[in-house]
């Protein structure tokens, strides 16, 4: 493998994805130049540390950013050749790292919804609220803060449109949902009103009839995951560690992108739809999924290789 050639391909693809490569391009070219001077043909963690020693002094945060640049490039190379090493995230501590998303399988999502329907409830509300809430997040990618902020008037059960008025950074948006999702929401609202005896202001409610809190939703999700083995059983009502409810949002985004790649759609053109649907401020926040999920990275690599071959033939 020619590392310089692979770097040029990697940089070209990132440019096409809309990334600003300024510093990243300069740093990666210096890194690859160092690797080739040692005769290396694959990235190794030890070689990154040698490069760090030879490069010169810089702050911890600067080296943390450089590590992130190298990790992204190494992830790309690893999707082509598993002999490459991806330097660990904690190699240079002391900076914020976006957590690797957990991508649920379809069967796991079904298990979560079914287990949530068995949660104990004093009046039956808990057992219908959480399966519906978890299911809605899995098919729309709503944030927890957005889903618990929904009022009854925000959910149009006739046309199947959800109005997100309290999105992140105060960004409002409309989310059309499928017919099956609309019917599930309609059934939940009917059962909710029957159990309460009236229609509440919040769409999703606790057994008390009050609006759900972020903390209680996370707790019930943790308990549900413990019941199906996605998290270890805990004492004293602890959440434990493991897949998060926010990972349902990640799973939604990743599955949409995978479907688009498999259907050979123009990702750049389609991506704006997903950016708006998820309520992201920047398109780069949505493109992040391609680098964060190996399956998507492999699909992007194959698509890019196909484009490059066509350009060469022309």
C-alpha cells in the first residue's frame, strides 16, 4: 500500500464531502512523510508516538487534535486493510471526544419495546408510554429533550406530522412520520386519555399525569436494557453502563444512510434532507456518522473507489 497515494484519495473524498481540510491536510502529509521515511507501510500506534517525539513541542490539546486527525485517516485505511492500527482515543487524554455510537439491530429495538411494555405501573400508563416513546425515537431520531417537550397539540394524528418547537438551539422543524407510526401514536393517545379520563397537555406522561423528565426517561431505558441483557443488572436503582437511548437516534441516522448507499443514491444531495430531519446545525455533524460507523465507512470507501476508477478511465 502506497500511503501517500491513499492519503490523496482520502483527502479528495473528504473535500467532496464538504470538509475544510486546512490544518488536517498539512498534519497528515507530515505524518505520512514521517512514516515513509521509516519504511513503514502501515499505521501503528508506536509509530504515531515516535512521530510525536520527532515533531516538536506542542500543547496537549494540539496533540489531541492531531491524534483525532490520524485516527480518522487510520479508520479509513483500516476499512481497506485490517493490518493498520487505529491509535486508541485515550492515547492523549484531556480533551472532549464524541462517544462512539452503539448501533442497535432491528431485533434489539423490538426487544427494547417489548420489555418496556412490561415495566410495572400503578395505573398502566408507564407500560404504554415507554414502548411508544422508545419506538418513536427509533423511527424519527428525536432527541430525548425534544420528545419529552412534545405537547399534545404538537402531534398531528390526522396528517402524521410532528412539530418540534423546542429543538436544540431553539431550532424548529416539522417531522412527517409513516402511516404505521401515526397509528401507533394515535393508539397511545387513545389509551392514555382513557386511563387518565382527560387529554393532558404533554403528549408523553408519567403515571402521575405529569410531563416526563429527562432523568426518569433515561432511568426507565436503563432498566429496560438491563432486562434484556444490554446492560448489567444493577443494585440501588443505578443505571449502569451500556447502550444509551441517544444511540437510538444514531441508529436511525445510520440506517437511513446505509439504505441510501445501498440504493446508490446521491449522498451529497440526500444528506440535506437528513440534516434537516435530525435538526443538525451543520452538515458536518451528519457526515460524522460515515466516519464513526465502520459499515458506513466501508460503503463510502467502495463508492469513492468507484468514482476514482471512473475518473481515471475518462
